[in-house]
C-alpha cells in the first residue's frame, strides 16, 4: 500500500515494480545442479540394473560343482581302499586328475573306477587304493578335478 499525499494507492506500481516483495521461499535449484542430480540418479539405476542382469544370467551360466556324497563314501582297512561316491550336477563332464589321503599324494595308478564323471551323474564311484589304513582312523581324502576344483571329505576307516 502506497500513499501519495492524502491518497492511498492500493497495489499500484511505481516505476515498473509491484508493491509485493518477491517470494524468497519459492526459488528453485539451478539447472546445472538439477542436471548433475539427474545424471547421478541415472548412473545409480544403470549400475543396479546391470548388477541384477549379470547376476541373473551368471547364475544360469555357472555350473554346479561336483560334490562328494559323504554318506555313501567309505574307507576299508581290509581292502586298503577308499571308495568315494561323486555327484556331478553341472553341465559338463569332469575328470579326477589327482588324489591324496591325509595330505599324502596317491599315485595315478591307485585311482580307479569312474574317473570321468559325466554331466548329470548322481553316483559315480572312484576307488583310491592306499596301504597303511588303520581301522578307526579318521582320514582326510582330497580329489583334484580337471576343472581346477578340489573336493575334500573326512572319513573313518572301517575294519
């Protein structure tokens, strides 16, 4: 409200300016900052989507590892051998390339049975011949596979 002598002018403009103050609380962010925020949000979303997609496709392309079926595996003192039952749920065959009992390597001639485990096989027996097994002894048996994996299990020697 302006006064000109005894006359009051309501909402009149003087020299091109309105009688109201600019609203300070309604200022927006600068366009540069808005652009930076939008780019950052886009990058975060792209990383999340890429992680989800590659994680999803990666789980379909990875083969299941070959495992030892410990409940069906055993070692026998009287026969001087350990029989390991393997399961291959993966998509490709693997070969048993090495074995050891209690950290001592076993010669390749001492490994017999199904040394090539085909894809989808649920029970392939591998026999390892080793002298000096003692009944009641706990042995650590390890198998080296052609895909670079090492399988390990602990068995108790039977009489």
